[in-house]
C-alpha cells in the first residue's frame, strides 16, 4: 500500500510484519506543496516501536556505530536521500524477534532546531 507522507503533519500508517522476517520500509516525504522534503539537515532519525506502557521493543537509528548494536537499539539502519526526501528503514530478521503483538511506532527526525514526527501508527507483529 502506498501512502503520501507530507512533512506538515504526521501520517498515520499501520504496519504489519512477520516475526523473524526482515523489515524494509521506504518513505518519500514531501512538503505541503508536493515538493521533496530536504531530510539532509536532520541529524537524528529514529524509528521506534513501543508497547502501551512505553517499553521499547525496537529502535532503529540513522547514525551511530553498528558496533554498538544491541537489542532493542540498532544503529545505521536508516538511510536517506537528501534532495529526494526518501527515507529507507531496514531491520534484519534477528532484530524482528520480539514478542508477537500489537505495538505503536513513530518515525521521528530531528535537527538542532526542529523535531518532526513523520509517521506513526500501529505496528503489528504476527507469526
């Protein structure tokens, strides 16, 4: 399913993924006028999956060192295309081995001056 994602408001997109499968999400982020959102100026990008109590089950980051990867926090799992507004999120199959259930997630990007929640919704992990 394709969904238009605009930087002026967070888009609600529900995701279903299979436990133990790899995960891949590519999002094209646009401005309200339809032009590509410049993600290059944002130093922090995070895709975070939590339960209803706020416990983190998966956190994928753009920066950092993959040498510091440990469940649930993984680095260098988000890439971006500065001028095209494309953000790519990936997780390997072993990162997707948290308990089956329905969670909430959000994709947040931040710079020194701004923080935007680009995506949010339910994240359902099935068997």
